[in-house]
């Protein structure tokens, strides 16, 4: 299960961001995060992530770019960083050091 708490221009994800938790309803609801000027995605509380989770984050980045929304990722789990590096997409992630 994945939960998202939105506070101002920050979305805090918690739980598993996986093929099992990224449903159509989840996707439709949280694509809306990029319908603003900027958004910070905080992944500190993500307990599990797989290739589907990485792909969804990349999709969100692409949508943000198309809508001129500045998106940044903070507190990325080590598993996500390793997966992104193995998939050769680590340079596409707008990581912000906080």
C-alpha cells in the first residue's frame, strides 16, 4: 500500500511504490501533483520500490516537464538509486539535496 500526504508544494510518499500498489486510480489521482508551478516529492518513507515504481516516477517527471512544473525528488531510498543506476536512468532524476 502507498499513501501520499500533500502539504503545500510537497508530497510525502510512504509505503510500497510497486507494481501491486500503482493502480489506475492511484495513477489518475497522483498525476495531479504536477498541475502546479512546482512540487517536491519526498520519498523518505517509501519502504519498497520496484521497476514499476521507478517507471511511474519517470512518468511523473515527464508530465511535470510537459506542464512546466518544476519537480524535485528528495530523500530517495537506496534501492531506488541502485535501480535507477542499473537501468541507466539515474541522470534523469531531478534529485535535490536537502
